[in-house]
């Protein structure tokens, strides 16, 4: 088993990564169980598949959890859904000693983490991510949140779990589109962290294209989590270096909001956002505050890797609408956007000098 520790003002916590980890769940939780109530927040499809083996393991230490199921999709990340989950927990007589287990992808993790942060002013929770995207992104770093009609995660809190249990076994049942979507986040991490990691993962994507069943992402998960853990431990509340993790997200989140989550997944949106950020770095890098423009070699490598992902076309793209959505992004400070650019693969820079014209030109290239 690989354990990666994250430093937090709420207390340090581990990310445990290993295939078959769920079979050892009772041993991991035994020291945390003192007769309190446990709640599992999940989707019906996930519980139908994994509910019995998880329940059987938990019963070994006397845990009989309350199961709360929410619909699949970003629509569940809402204040209305938070209220429903909290009401259900109150109906089951949960209190401040209750532990919440989030079993699912990013929606479950974000929603459950936010519920844990506000229920009786904060309870303990455990994350079990079941998608590749959640394993490498939303489960690492303690961000929680829900959406509004104006954008993603505009209401939320920094509130880390006590433990993250990452079992790559879950990936065997993931649809191919979800894997490719998550691969965009891994490419993002590789692009801002290490050119060697980037090259290796780009080759792994080629192998996955040829034969999905033959590729295992455990090494990539560990590398991505280890890098993000280092950044988060230095800057838990995204006031400094953690902003580099938003490479591709400035445009990506806006595209995701513009098209809707059914047409464009989070990872697909970030892939397009990286193309925009990479193009700006290549064409307008020095004009945007970089010491050098991104080289042709690195730009072509970035573009080639992203184009291995089967991205849906951006039909009827309204650039002015996308720009308007970007201006409402929660990452803006005093009207200034935080745009992550690249001087080279593995060398990200946070820029406040990216103009609307540069963004428009980059969007026109998509």
C-alpha cells in the first residue's frame, strides 16, 4: 500500500492507495469507531454494485451505516440537495459524533464534504473515490462545494476528510468516456509538474486507446496524488502556489457551464481549457508576463497528448458568453483572473496579464 500524507490546519490526513483496499476497511476504521452513527452518501448504482461487500466488512466491527442515495449528475451538487441530505441525517438521529462516508465520484465527494463541513458545524468524514477523476483530483486537497446556476462550486469550504481510501479496483467498471475524462486531469498535473511524467502518461494514453483493458493507472494515480499533496500541504486555501493546479480550469470551467455537464464532462472541459492556455503560452507568453514563450516542441507535445482524448465538438460556441462566465469565476480577485500558463512542460506560471483578446483568439482555435 502507498500512503501519501497531507498537511492541513484541520490536522494531517492520509491518502491510502492500493488495489483491494476495501477488503481491509474494517481494520482501517476500527480505531475510529466508538459506537457512533455512520452514514454512507452514494449513488444507487454504486451501492447496488458495492453495497453488500462494504456492509459485510463494516459489520465486522459493528458498523451498520445509514445509506443516503442521491441522483447521478452535477444537479445533485446544490443547496437543495444539501438540505435534503441534512434532513435525512437528522431523521436518523445523527449528531456531532457521526462519521460520513462518501462513496462515489467528484459529485459525491464535493457534496458530502460540504455536508460534513456544515452539519452541526462540522463532522468527520471519509472519502472513498470510485472514479479515476475523483481519485486524482477532487478527493485530494479538502475542497468541497456545490454549484449555482451562475457557475461551479461557487458555494463551498476548505474542509478535508480524515482519511482518503483510493482503490484502483473501482476503475474496472468505469465507462471509457469517464476514464478519458479523468485522463485530462492527470495530463494537467503532469504538464505542470514533470515533463518526464507527462511523456510517460502520454504514451500510456496511446496504449489505452489500443487496448483499454490492458492499462492500469495505479502509477499515474500515485504520481498525480503525490504532486497535488505537496502543493496542497504548502497552500491549503489556494492563496499562492496551489493556483497552479488550475491550469486549464479558467476556460474549462466556463465551457463546462456554457455547454452543460451532459454535453461536456469536467475532464473534457479542462482538456479544451488546456489547449487554450497552451496556445496563449505559445503565441502570447511573453506578452502575458512569461519570461519566454512556450516552445513549439512543448506546445506540439501538449496538443498531441490532449488530442488523444476523444473530445466532443464545441458546436455553437459563443465566445462572448464564455468570457462573461469566466468573469464570474470564484478564482477572480478584484476583477483580475488567475490564468495559469506554461513556460515549459513542468514550469507553470500564474499570470494576471492574459487579455480578453488573447482568450478569444485561443477559443477560435478550438
